[in-house]
C-alpha cells in the first residue's frame, strides 16, 4: 500500500514536471527569447575586448555570479578542512565526545 | 608508492601545469577559462600527491602554498572588483577593457586572430579563479589523502 502511494506521488510529480517539457510550449533548439543573445554577440567584443563571448558573459556581464561560485569553492575547502582536521587531531573534542557516549 | 610511479609522476606533472596555465591564460580567446584550467592544474597536484604521499613533498606541494594560492585567488578577484568602484562605476565593472594598459587593447568585431593583451578584467579574473580552483581542489585532495593515510596507520581512535 505504501509503495503504491509513493509510486502514485512520484508519477504525479514527475508528470507535472515533465508536462511542461514534453508539451509544445518549449520548442527544443529554438529559444523564444534571443534579444539577450543577440546583444552579447553584437556588443560583447566591443564592450569587454574578449573574443570568447562565454568568458565575457561569465567574468564581465555575470561577474558577481562567478564571485559566488568561487566563494562556494572556498567554503567547501573550509568545510572539508574543518571535518577532517577534527577527525584527525589526537585527543580532540571529537574523540572525547565519542568516548563518553556508550 | 613504487619508484616507477614516483618517477613517472615527476616527469608528467609539469605538462599538466603548462597545459592548465595555457587554458587559464587563453581563457578570453579560446574555450576554457579559470575553472577548467585550474582543474587541469589540480590534476598535476593530485598526481604528485598520489605518487608521493601528502607529507613527503616540499615547495609548492606544501599545504601552506596551496592555502596561499586559494586565498590569493579570491583576494585578487574581490580587489579587481573593487577597482570598478574607484572609476565611479559598479562593483566588478570592467575598468581595464579598452583602456590601453594591462589587457587593455581593443578588439575588432567579428572573427580575428586574437590578442592576449585584450579583455580587461576577463583574463585577470580568469587568473584569479584559476589560482582559487587549483588551490581549492588540491587542498581537498590533500586533506582527504592525509586522512586516508591516517586511517591506514591505525585510525583516529588509536592515535591518542
């Protein structure tokens, strides 16, 4: 019974999400709005001086987005360092807490 | 690890570094950029760390050097962004483009052979992100390999 209910919920959610993609509202390969693409292609080289329009969008038009990505990587390293250093340190708080709990 | 692996790694890692540096420095002209090139350079670090073990290397393979790389990358990015404010424009405004100085050459519209000294902030931020990514990925590998070696030697419970 539970499996049937979860299957029904899964099918309902998958159907509601796939409905948009499979219906004719979104045509594959033909984006409906191209004003921004045309703007980047027409002005990217003149405004940024970069031949690679993808790089121009990443580091100039969407620079703050890239700053966020770099910060995410920074925080990821902080997290890995925190977890592993705590697990490695001999006689650390982590060991003590584990020793106290039976 | 075995001597053959160590020797091969020592022969191969400069090529990974050079190819990664090419991808980073030409990011504003050809496909690629800071993230991709930094990841390629980090494979060189991973090769050396896997062959030698994280504790036995010196120089640029030390954890302190990787830390400096990572922090310097993010700092260059943010400081270059604040440079836009000093020119009366928004944060991360491309204040170096078409200015004539560093990375300041103008580029013609349409296909052209490409000039390394163009792009303004784009190549600068590519280099910053490349430093950041190579430091971050190498540090994660470094931490995990140190932890794996530690477990092999008896585990965290027996260390005390």
